[in-house]
């Protein structure tokens, strides 16, 4: 046992989450479904490569006037 470890200590947040998971056992599955819906996407590498190829390089300071351009 570590010298600094508090035996059997759980923070208030940890107890809250454990209680919530106990009350609603389907919570983990719902979280995974939400993550899959919003974040876990199949990415088409070819389309992403075409997108990157079409980008225009940006000047370091976008609002700086171009002294070489004719008025």
C-alpha cells in the first residue's frame, strides 16, 4: 500500500457515477451508441486526399495588405 493512498476513498464524483450506472445499467451502451453516431465515422481516404489537395495556402497574417498587388 502506498504511503499517500487513502484506504477505500472514493471521490464524490466517482460515487455519483457509480450510483448513476447502478440506477441505469444501459448507460454504457447508450454512451457508446452516441459516440458512434457523432465521432466514429468511416473516412474515405481518397476523398480526404482530394480535399487536402484543394486547399489554398493562407498568409501568416490574413488581414495584411499585399504591397505587390496593383490597385
